[in-house]
C-alpha cells in the first residue's frame, strides 16, 4: 500500500496504523515518487489533498502505462474547509481527471471507517489480480495450442453462420493456397477453394454439422485447389458445431494436410495392382514350371540313385581293401610263426623216427616261441576288435605307472630322458591293469623308435572332464570325468596324412620287419572296450603325444598280492567235467588234466553235459568253453547251478563277445582263463578253485566218457 501525505505527521501515523493491521506500506514524499513506485504489486494508493497540489503529469503517465486488467484503487483524504464549501472539490476533480477508481473520505475520519474503505479497495484490487492470473493462463494455453498445432502441422478454423464471418489461422490459409495476411470469407475462400469433384460432398458435410437436429460432428477428406498457387492438396477436416444457450451456432475445427498419405495410398494401390498382374503371370508360369520341376526331380532322383550305388560300391571297395590289408598282414605274420612251429615239429619227427633224441629241446623251444608269438598276435587282434577278455577293476594308475619305471628305463636308450608327471590325489580308474601296462609299454617303445637321436619321454597323468557340449561334438565319448594317461615324446612326429591311419591294423611307419602295425590298434581297442577313448596329437619335428582316457571308479581299489613264482600244482584225483566242442583242444586239455592227476569226464557240447549234471555223479569242477554250439558256456553254467548250486566253474575262452568284460560275465565261484594257456596257469587256476582235501571219487561206470 502506497501512502502520500506530505504535511505534518499524517503519513507516519497512517503507516503505523496500517502496519498494526498487517498491511505492508510504503511512504512517498511527492507525486513523482508515487508515480515511480506504482507497479503490478501495488494494492491501494492513499493520498491527501495536499499531495495533489503540485503537477500530476508523472502520475498520469504511470497510470496510462498500466496493463489492461489493472485499475489501481485510490483513497483521497480531503479536509473540510469553510471557505471552500463542504469538500475540497478542486482536489477531487484533479484526481478524477486521470482515474475513475477513487474513494473520497472527508477528514477527520475514524479508524474504523478508514480501515473499511481500505479493505473494500483491497478486495477490488484482489479481483483485478485474479483477472490478471486468468488472462495469463488463457494466454499461455493459447500459446501452447498454437505451438502444438504448429508442431503437428494442424490448421484451425472457425465459422459464424449468422454473421458469415470465417476465421483461418496461418496453416489453414496455406492449405487453401493463401498467404498468411490474406482476408478470408466463406464463399470466396472456403467454397471457392474446394476441388470441383469434392465441392458438393464437402458442403453437404457442413450442412449436416450445422443442422440443429444432428449431432453436430464434422469429419471429411477432400481436395483443395490453391486459390493463388493452384496446387491440389488433400486435407482431412474435423470439427463440431457448438450452440449457446440462445441457440447461436459456432462451427469450428481443425484441418490437416494428408497429401503424402494419399500419394502413398495411390502408390500402394498401383503396386498391388502390379503385383496382381505379376501374380497372374506367375500362375501361368507355375503351370508350366511344375511340369519342368517334376521332370527335373525325376532326373535328380535317377542321379541320386546312381550316386548312392557308386558310393555303396566305393564303400564296399574300401571295406574289401581294409579286409585285404588286415588278412594279408595276419597271413604274413602267421605264416612266419607257423613256419617256426611246423619246421621244428618236422625236424623233431625226423629225428625221433631215426632214433635220435639229441638236441630236441632246442627245436621244442623254437616251436614254443613261435606259438607264443602267435598267441600275442591273436591277443592284439582281439584288443583291436575290442573282444578280448578284460579283468576290469578300480586301479591306482599313478602306482601302476611308477611300478613300470624300471621296465620302461630298460626298454629305452641311454640318450632318452624319462620323466613322470603324475597328478596328486588322482582318483582310481576302471581298467584291466595288465592291459594298461601293455599299452604304456607299447607306447613307450613307439616313442623310443621315434627318437633315434635321443630326446625327452614323459609319462603324465591327470583328471579330465568332458562336458555335454564336447560330447555332442565328439560323439565317440560320453560326458563325465576321466583319468588321463599320456605318453609324450620329442621325436620326429607325424604328418596329418599319417595320423589319419595310425589306428588302422598292420599300419606301421617302421621299416619292414621291425613292427607288426598292431601296437596303436591294440591301445585303441583296449581303451574303447574299457569305456574310454584315445587321442593322438603330433607335428613333424615336434613330437607325438598319445592320451588314453579311462572312466573314473566309484569304489575302492581291490587288494592284490604279488605274483608268486609259477609252478605246476597236481590234483588229488578230483573229478572234473570237461565241456569243449573242438576235439583237438578237448583231447589236449583232457591229457593235461590227467597229467595233473584229475579224473576227467568229457562232453562235446551242452546237450551231452546236461545228463551228467542232472545225475548223481560227483563233480568237483566244471571246465567249459564259452563259445559252445547251441547253448553257450554261460547258459550251461546257469543250468548247472540250478542242479549243483556250489559247483565251481572255470570258463576257457579264445574269443567270446559276451565274455569281454569279466566282471559282468562271471558269477559267484566262477573264473576264466584265456586260450592259449600254459599248463602251469591251468593247474594254478584249478587248484585255486578246487579244495585240496576233496576226496577222490571214481567216475560212475554207468556214464560213458565220450
């Protein structure tokens, strides 16, 4: 609140009074100061007639500069003067010349009357402030609407049917080809700017919107022809007729340029039409193409059949080549071994016929050595075919490798350094210890021959885990944990072409006569039969590494005892049922048993053995071949156990697919021995299975021996 009372203490008194009623006041000494203090925050101005004695031009100028919404209330305090009449009319007239919003109060005046006049003036000023805020909000809303429609490229229009006044904004003028400052009318701008083909339809839509009986909505697409630029444009107009309480109509809405959309729709329609034409052409082509495809398919099927036949012939040729290589190698090695056996036997026959017995032991040793070589070759062939009889059990691979230290060092030359890299806490592996020893020895000898000038030989163990992703890529191995045994050298290495053939039987990189070509084949077959795998890595000039992977055992190792010196153990007349279909083998085994002082009952097959087993004949042991005709040896053992539950059974096998893994083949109180066998091994196995204190029983004379 501004106060201007230049004489006496009026200004100070009024200021204190108003401050006591929570009014903020500011005292102005003269009219010029009062004019300078006027602004949008001023509520009420209180002046005395003395303040108006000077010039009022500054005040007039300040009041003229007010916004349209502002009309500051003035309260004039006038003095009663007898000479001038009841009121000082001159002061009032001077003030009302420049403003009409004035309250004149006659002095002296009471406090209540003054405060009442000030509150009334303040309420009037507050309404002005509210009007200011509404005008500002309205202006901001209009600005936002203008910005939004401008950003969206939307034009606005309004039409008053009674006055026929039409209002276009700048964007709407542009859509009718008019400049921003052009005057517009309903007939001269809207109707004249409609495309002649769309004019009737557009005017009908306007009529429906203006119809008092309709819903008032307006939504149409039409073309305009620029009134000055002549450009044809597609627009979408949307609006509504709004009626006041008196029924007066206001028709207003928006308009949007849709020329680009219409062009795209036209292009799409043209494209679809072209596609339809092309589709018709393709249908015509397909009718002839199907016949050509059928003909070509028949030709391809014929080619595929011919190719399949050629591939089958190639595979058969490769198979026959492999079989020829295998049989040729076997025949070559066996001919060499049989030459030693047959030649020694012929010489011994000639000398015995002439009554000479001198030097026979040398020829017998030569024949036995050739026979043992043949047995070793057969064992390697069985290992390659994965049909050898394996005695698998949990094995400490680290302990086995360390036990071979002395043997391996004697097998290599002095210029080769042997090193063991054994992983600590290595779990047990499921394997046949004897076959694993043989595999490590074979790989060591190969490594020795690959390092003629010396080098480094390393025996390594470790744990390897193959996940499902690796097993999917390498389907020849199951996912899981394996014990790895590697034999690595720094020798001459091998080329990729040689690596592809290293596991083939009788393939050897050594000179003729220095190797059978079955070493790596035996290692591969042994590892695969054990449930593992073999991997070989080699580079020329860098060396070779062969890694054997064996399954990890889930149980503790089986306690073993050191091998005792092999000796012949005689029997004490115990009865042995011998079942063997090969007459020569049966004859030799019977003679061996009788030589060992056992009583032998012979049977050539299971059908012959069954009546003996079902009889009351006392039998201490059954020795049976596994591969019998008809009922095999394992099936015969089941029948025998049905009649004689405690009967020990010893299987003799040279090759049997089902007996390849002994742990899954043998039952309680059953054992197995592999052909060919020495008399010492047979006697030890029988003595192990038959109690030495068994009473000898003579065979029943009613049961004839074959």
